C-alpha cells in the first residue's frame, strides 16, 4: 500500500504543475509469480493507451513487461534492484530504465566503506537472507586482502530460529558482522543476538539494506546495547561539496515516502513527467492508441532518451533521492549514500562515486547553508569507545602480583597490585588518556587453544568474550593468537634459554690440586718412580761408559725436567677438573643425554615454539619432552623454577630469558646454560580490530623513546638485594684464587724447608769428615767452610789448607790463588812426585 500511496502522491504533485499536461494513475496488484496474468494485464493496459509502465518488482515478471514494452515502444520504469545486464541482454530492453541505484555501484560503495580507515574491517561474517542480494557484495568478494583471513558466510531464512544464526557467529568468535536483512524482521533478528554476548562495545554491525531506517531499530537504544551499528541509506539533504548548493535539503521525511522504494516510485513519476513535458511541446508528439502487438508508439524511445538526458536541475518537483542521473544504458550510478548510526540516527559519512567516503562533520563545516539539527542527533551514543578498560592479566612475578599490605593498611582497587605490567599500564593510561581496572583471570593462564573443544582459555578467552579490552603480562606474540586477537607493537624483546640447577661449590681445599689423582694413582706413581730409579742404577752399573767421569752432569738436568713436567701435568688436570661444572652447555647437549630431563610451560608460547618449529633440533627436543615420564611440563614459571630447585640437577626448565634472569638473580642455586635462541616478543593484546590498538602502540613507542620502558625493566628485573657467594675456587672471570692454588705454595715452602734441613745436614756431615780427615777440631773446619760459604762472589772453591798447632786453632787458604780448585792442586802434586 505504501507504494500505491507514493504513486498517487507523485501523480498528484506533478499534475499540479501544469494543467495542460495531466497524468492518469492506473494501479493493478498482481502476485509475484503470476506471469501469465501479468502478461494479459500488461496488454490490457497498453490497449487502454498507457504511456508508461512502472514495475513490477519481481525480476521474473519484470522481464515479461520489459519485452512487451520494447515491442510496443512504451517506456518501462523500474524502481527496484535488478542484476546488471550484458550488452546482448539489453537489446530486448532498450526502453527500460531503472531509477534504483545500480547493484554494481552499490557493491563498489560497500567495498570502499569497509576498506576505509574509519572502518578498516580485516575479516568479518556476512549474514544474508536472500542469495540475490549477494550481488551487491561482489566487489567485497574480489578484495584480495580479505583472502588471507577469509569471509565467512551465514545464511538464514525468514521465520528461522535466529538464535542459531548468532550461535554460529558467536562460536566463530566473530566481532564484525555484515547483516543483509529486510527491515521488517531486522529487530527480531538483532534481538536474538543479545543472549550470545554480541551487543558489547567491541562488536560491530553493518546493515546493508537501504531501508534500515524504517525498521524501528532505535528501540534498542540503551546502555546495555553498546554495539557499534552502522547502516546506509539514500537521502536528499546533503550539502556541498558533495552536492550542488542549489539542491533542496529536506530534513523532515514525509511518512508517505519513508521507504526507499516509495521515494524511487515518486522519482520515477517525476522523471517521466518532466521528459514528457519536454517532448510534448515539440511537434509530432501524441499519446499512444493501439492494442498490444499491433502497433509501436514512436515517441516512446524519445521519451526514454529524454529521461536519460535530464539533469536534477531541470526537474520539478525535486527528486526525493536527489542526484538522479541515468547512464546511456538506463542505469542509475549517481547518488549519495549516507553512512549513519540507525540507533541514534546520526550521520557519520557520505559516499558517492566522485568523492568516495567523506566525513559528514567536515561537510557541515564547509557548508554555506544552515542545516537543521535532526530530532535524534543530540542523543548520547552508547557505542562510543569505553572510557574504562578492563585489563585482563595473570598473577606471576615480576609482571603482576598481589601487593603486600603493611600492618594497619588495606589496599583497594588497582592499588592491590604491583609489578612491571601494572606500572606499564599506569604509564600508558597517562599517555593515552584512559582509565582501567585490573581483573586477574581465574585460571591464571596466558591463553592457549584446545583443538578438542575449539576453545581458548586464559587472557585470550577474556578478550574474545568481550570481558576485557586489554590483556597484558609476559604474553608472547604468536601467529595462533593473532588469528583471534590483535597485538600492539612489542614492549619487550627476548629469547629462550635453559634454566638449570647450579651445584653448590666444593669447600675450599688448599690441597685440591692433588684431587685429580686418587690415592691409588699416587701410590702407583711412587712405585713407578722407585722401580724406574732402580732399573736405571742397574743399567748404569752394567754400562762401562757410566764409569767414566762425565764432562757435564746432564742427568740432574733431566731429572729437573721430569719433575717439572710431572708438576705441569698435575696442575693441568687440576685446572681442567676445577672448571668442569657439567657436560651440558646448549640445547643440543640437553637432547643428546638422558640424565637431565627438561620441559616448559604447558600450552605456553615456548611450547608452541618447539611444537610448531620446522627445525630438526627443536622437533627432537619437543618429541623428547612429550616422551618424558613423569610429565616434563608445568603450569607456570614458578612451578618450573621450584622443580629445578628440588631436582638438584636432574631437571632443566626452558623459559624466556627475561624471566630466567629474574629468577637467577634472586636464587643463588639457579643458573643459565648456554646462549638464548628463538627470538620472541611480548605485546599487549586487544580484541580484533579494536579502535584503540594504534593509540596503545603509539604510547608504547613514546615510552620507549623517553626511556620509561628501560627504567621499568631495571626496576623490576635487576636485583640489588640478593648477593650470591660464589664460594668455589674459581672467580667469575675464570681465574683461580689463593684458596685454589695455596697448596702449591705450601708444598713449595715445605719442600724448601726440607731441602734446607737436608742441606744443613750434608754441610755438617761434610764438616765432620774434614775435621776427621785433617785431624782438626770440628769448630775449626766449620769456621773455614762458613768463611767460604759467606763469600758469595766466589764461583769456585779455593784450595784449603789447615795449619794447626797444639796452641793455635787458626786456619787459612794456600797462596795458589783463589781460582785454583782442589782437584787441580791434587793433580799438580801427583805430577811433581812423578818427576822426582
């Protein structure tokens, strides 16, 4: 009935313009699929002298009317969607024009809107009620960038249980839905989504039906319904620069023309009337008077051509949809598409083929015409970005932990927590101007995917379910997580390393250098030296050459060399054993042994790194972790660290380097093995396509430039309280201290002392022999030997003669010279006796 009212109103208005040219309205109601009745009815109307036929809406029945009009020369005006026709198909439809926007241009408009910076939809679900309406989305399907993530399609039928539709969308964790739904069932369809948590502030709904404004969707206006809803429509009041200043702007919509179809019917009547008005003033124009199939109305093609050439400025009264300009094919490509919020009826953008998407506020600022405030324009927009963000996190030092309350002090709200993540959110809140509330997740998990249940847990699940807007902790950016949430730029870079138990240093022992050789080895060495010495003596006595006096005593030099080499061997063995703290220095060593088991957090980013890696060594490590019994995986870092402590060297834990350094600095019994590997990054997680992600990323970059991130890391990771006693005999730089090699000096001192005792004994024995041989008193011989001993500048011992009388105890040296040896004197005496 609305179309009939619009048709009558249009005829009435145009007839009031010129009494000389009057239109007569003829209306017939037919069913959509009754093509035979429609054909007979069309022929009857042509026989009654109709000058134009409007409709019908059905594509099947409309083809029949198009063919009849093309054969008889009667203009055919369409006002509804119809597929784009090929050049061959248009040969039988040359007298048909369509005042409805072209589906091809609508598809281009929708693609431009979704790809704009204001929308920037990267992935979404299309829910549609009719297959024929998918033609409006053909440009979206051809968008190559969306092929990476895919476009999901969900079909529903009128009268279905619409909760099934939203359940499928909710299970797919979709936050962006493009809904193509007739306005008469739109409220019912959207109402079914409320029970599936699809009406939160992070959900987005784009309605593509051009009659959405007639659906009474504004009844959802409430604080609980904070979903961001956008729709499109064609309206007539758009000011420059999108429109000419001479256009008529009507903010008040006549109820008779509330729907787009009724407006298009009105525009079709106005267009036809103005075309006939132009041609009726020319000679040769007449009204049609012939039966169906027995004549051709010659002015008909001229009327169609005139309708294609008319501009909006030449038409009176003005079009309801404005900018109605037909192409040579009789299609409409020139129109203004308005993007607006149907809940509060607030316009945000305007699109047309010349300017694409234009911000509506900029249009209003540049407009030279005063525009009335619309009735709902001052209503509060509950779909605006939330002022207070819920921050999902997990308990785990040093990122997030409960703050200790001093006696008599009770903390509330965000003051209850402390850590690196807490300070970082405070800094970002000051930088980006937002408030926040911390909410630790109940399961205290990061967020891993369970393929069996097709569900996520932990922080990621809270973001997916819209229970939180920000997720932060030592949360690693992974590809799997990026499919369901977005991440900011990283705030920390790290790797993976091995946490191991550090064996307590052995108690300092100054005789530790003897440890490389056991007691039995030392006994064998002594026995070997004794047997070797006896063998050399026997061999020497049997060798005649050994009885000749040697020129140089080389045997003592060899003995000294052997003793020195033995000393070096013992010292080298001692150093090697002192520096050997274990045989594991890398992941490769860890894989190649079976004594030390190793694992990581179950479902964490480190486990994902090994399980999804294509590297052979990483795959071997993952397979070995899976095969270990008992289970090698832990729930969190704290459990892994405790397990390393308790195992005392039989378990190693693979974890991020930043966390590893934190625990090593605070636990003297822990140490890091090998270098880090597998570069990773920590980032802040937000829901997919969250509008505030870019602001958080910019804030992180600014904090990094000012050194705030460095200061926070120094504050929470560097430990200035715990001092570990190295204890052992090796310093941090690899050098030995006195406790390690002190025994060498003790042996040296004892050996020197014993050698002095032996030397003194030999000296006294030598003095005794001289006294006995020379028949002098021992004291006289002792003084003589001491006299030579103290004259250190002498390098040869002179011939000594002792002169003694019964009354004298003096001693002295002969006058043979200080350089004459005793042996040479004896040889001279022997030669003298022979000569005599």
